[in-house]
C-alpha cells in the first residue's frame, strides 16, 4: 500500500481545526465577559481573553485552510498550555476512573498541534512552503 503523508497531515490539520473551532464558537456565544471573568479568577488580566479567541478561533481556521500552519499550530499549542495551567492544573497528575489521563484531550490537542508545527501543512495546504507554512 502506498503511503500518503500529505493526506495524513491534511486529516490531522482539518480534524484539529474543526474540533477546536467548535470550542471557540461556544466561547463566542458566551461572550468576552465570561472568558474575561475566568481569566480574572485565575489571576490573569482580562485582556488575555482575546488570546482565547486567537487560539480557539483564528488558529483553527488557519489550520483548516492550511495557511501559515506552523504559526497557527504553535498558537494552538500555546493555547492548550494556558488552558491546562488555568483550568486543569491539578489534573496533570490525575487519572480518570477509567484509567485515562485526566488531561488527555488537552494533551491530544497539544501534541497534534506540535506535530503540525514540525511537519507543516502538507501538500494540500493553502500555503505549503516549507519554512513558515
């Protein structure tokens, strides 16, 4: 069987983008006030709420279309680090009742984004130069 790395990268890019975009859309519907309040409860300035939109709306859209994939994926990964620190910090060393890592969803997002950072957007991306795609 012939392997198709570009199709695999495309699948990862689009699936990560769509799944995270759904989180971003839900946050847009809640409005900036809800996210800003969450940031303030964590001791962060409320202007960090705008970073949530960058990481959960803009970066996923860029991943889906494959534009500046490496930049979008590093923003995406950074968003996941912040999400874990703010909302799931105590879960890093926990397992769920079924034996899974308590932050496995966040870890899958993070490592998927890091994979795209290292591989780039692939052949089926809007921008597919090897330096900053």
